[in-house]
C-alpha cells in the first residue's frame, strides 16, 4: 500500500524532458495497462480552433514516423491487447492494455506518436479524419434524438470565451478552415513530454518502466512555451433561470436541468457527487421515488442525475427526466423542479445519504478493480493535482459527507438563479 493510503504501491519519476512517469506494480495477473494523459482538451482551444484536441484523438492512430497508418492498432491487437482514446474538456488520454511481455511495444508506440506524428501527418490523412469526425458528429449528435443536448447545455451554462463554453466535438467550420500547418503546430505545442503523464499499472516494476520510458521518450524535446488554458474558475453569474426549448424529431418530451457546482477535486464537489446520487441513481433515488414510482409522470429508464467531473471551473450537475406518454411538458417540468425545490428547501435524509455513499463505494471499487481503471485514475490525479496518491482521497471524501453538508450544498446550488433548463418537444407538440 502507498504510504498515502492508496491501496497499491505507487512510484514516480520525472524524466529530464519533463515527462512524469507513474508506476503501480501488481503481479496478480500477467498484464499491464498503459495510460498517457495529455494536458490538452477543448478548454485549451481558442475561438476559431475548436475541435482540434478531439480530431487528434483520431489522427494519433493514423501513423507516425516509424509506424504506418493503422499499424498502431494492428500491433497492439496482434499482441493480444486492447486500446482506445478519449477526449474531454480537460484532457486527452491514450491507453493500451497488453500482456506484460509487450510493455516495451506499448511504450515505443506511444513515444513514436508523441514525437513523430507531425512529420508523418499528410494532407490526405487530415482530410480523411476530418470526414470521420464529421460523420461521428452526425451519428452521435446531429442525427440522434436528444443527441445535441450537451452541445446546447454548455453554452447555456458558460459564457462566450469561457473554456467550457464549447464541446469537444467542436465546430466543423473551424476544422474545415484550418490548414495542415495549423494542425501540425497544435500537436507540436501540446503533445510534448512536459505536458503529459505516463502511467503504467500491472505486472512490472518501477525500474523496468522508468528505464523503458527514458529509452523511448527521453529523446523527445521539451516544449517550453505551452500556453495555459484560460482561467474558468470564476465565470459571470448565470442570472437564471436560463431556458431553451427545442422542437425536434424526438420520441418524447424530455427536460434537462443543470446547475453550476464546484470544480472536481474539491470537498464541495464530493458533496455534489453525493447529492447527485441521492437525486438520481437507481430506484431508491429521490427522483425515481417522486416522479417514476410516485406521480408516474417520468419514464424510469430515462431519469437520472450526475455530476460531470471537470476540474478547472465550476462543474455541471445534470438532471434529466423524460415524460411518460400523455404527460405534458409543463406537468413534467413542474414535477421535476418541484423535487429539486423540495430538496433545496427541506433537505435529504441520513438514509438517502448512506445509500448514496454505498453506491459510490461500489463504483469506486469497481473502477480500481481493473488495471485500466487504476491507470486512468492515477493519470488524472497526477495531471490535475500533481500527486497520484491523492486518488486515495476520493472515496474517503465521499464517505465523510453527511446529510447536513448535502443539505447546505443543495440549498446553495439548487436555486432558480443558478439553473439552466433545456426542454425537448416532439414535432407537433406545443
């Protein structure tokens, strides 16, 4: 166990070029999980350059100096491994899980695309992946019922110029307008060793990982002038309620209610996480009891509440409810806001908070039960807070929450002037 309370050992180093390396050995199975967090997400994108971080999630699989197009995926899968990548407003991460004997392969592949993507990036590859992103937008956002909800909620929650104002998918106009040199410059600026955290969890040891990391990553040059993302911690007040109604080809009436909370990693956000679980997780939640099982105005499978774990500004708390057939938009909205007002006014019970903490405890252990989950967790805490062992504070942070602290935070957050409401109406409804 780490001396800081994390359930497994953690060892760290920093290469001369600034790459932070985190290792958590575990020989229970002969597998290693490799996770590379880059401190670049949509919050770093200036106006006119949106969608770049997400596009590179695709481009990073399209070949580098020593790896041909699509070969990264073939090599990992051919070695019996799996891999993927994700982007969010705060970061981009790339990850593989491979048999332990193929650790060197995974590290070499990641190093080659960190230091060698730009020379291999061609106009043809860029054009192809722009089309892939456009198709992804159509499939995930534009042509899916309620698919653009996140795209609409962010600009309602955060003002123009705020780093969370736009979603990671970005603007297709911005992606189309940028030339090859602009994308090459973006990669050279952010995909640098001193802007990344390499985490390895599994059947290895720190000496092996540190040696391989130095071998493959050590020759990649430091980037000295990486610009920080704009500070988003103190956006202008919402002055709500802020409302938007969308009439679209959707199967039923749905309401989204969102509130600005506190940044991920703060004690107040731990309270918000418990509050969201009380409100909307499962059949025992307040929303389910009131709107699905009680009044029966909301569909139980489309009812929930959750915080979005963003660390560099007040993070959103999102609540959703979809109406039962024949229930009007007004009745659903009144019922949903009524529950939130009830919690803000009268609070929650000890029983509800204990149930929420039990659910969160299960979720925590489910994540850290896998090498992949641990590697991602340690990469997050190193990137965002400078200390992987701070991951050990997450579960105790939830468990320290009381009904009293939830009630205080609910009264502070669930106010009309801090509320965003997005409503979807089927075409033909009024």
